[in-house]
C-alpha cells in the first residue's frame, strides 16, 4: 500500500509571505499530481510532474519532484488571499493506475 | 474547456436502497475512475475502467458496487444496498491516454455527488 504524507496539515499566513508544502512517501511514483480543492467541489488539477528532479512553475507556484521520485514540494511565492484552499498531492505508480492521495494541506492567506 | 460532469449533485437515500451515480467523462478520454471522500478524510480510489472492463479496484469496491458504461458518453456507479458508511462525496475522473508522457497521467475530476444515507 502506497502512502503519501503531506505537511503541514494546516497553514495560516499573511498576504505576501512565502510558503512550502511537502508531500513525502517511502514509495516511488511514476507521476505526482498536485490538485486544489474547494469545499464541496472536486479536485482541480494544477500540475503533473513525471521526471525525477523536475521543476514546474505556474505563475507564483513552483512544483518540484524529488530526484528519487518519492517526494514533491509546492512553493508559493508572495501568497495572496485567493490562494486560500486545500492543496492535495496525489501519486500514481503507473499511468493506468489509481491515484493515491495525501491528506491535504489547508492553506489560509489573511489579507 | 471540456469538463467532467456528474449528476445528481446531492443524493439522499435510505439505508438498503439502491443508488446510481452518473458521470459524463470528457469526450475523448479513454480511462475512467471513481473515487470517494468521506467528510474530513482523504480521497480514496474505488475503481478504474478501460475498454469496457474494470482494470483495477480497491478493497472498498466490494460486491455491493458495480460500474457500467451503458453508452458512449455515460459512466455510472451503482451501489446495490446502501449502508450508513457509504455516505461520502463520490468523484468521477477521466484520463485521456495521451501519448505525451506527462499528460498521460492527468486525471480530471468532476464536481462530485454528495451521497447521504439515512
């Protein structure tokens, strides 16, 4: 059974601060997805990383896949209140496989 | 932009009743999935479906659950005799099977159906 541990579970920061969310596992994943989920809605895909050491940027969000493909991080620069939400990482062993989700990081950015 | 749709958005049923949750995946996608999320818990995989058959299922997906693709657009999840512990958000997802490496892994989720079993 693959497990993905996310940290921190909760994060409350002021607008303009930087933050990093971590997603760790003892298993090797072929891909790692990051999603954002609003209350009562489905997860919305932000990015997919597939190569060890890969870095992808989406505006103020930077995603990194660990060299060994066991961990990933999401870094937000100059957080804004609109970044408030639940961030989920999810990994797949193979393309056709199920996604294993982390427990999520609930981010609140205060103005 | 194409999206996965699900109906109904909220279903209330009595214990022991059958429910069918409906999904319309993105039109050119080939792989289909059901996940569920009990309130306050992780998103959990239920089943994957490709080429008109189940390709993988979790321990949660027991004999009370079944999936079907009755036509070229719909993908359904049936729970034959609902239990209180089936109360959860149920998410449908689809994946294109694109030849591009990264995009091949991307699963797109619908808005979910909230199932409440009383």
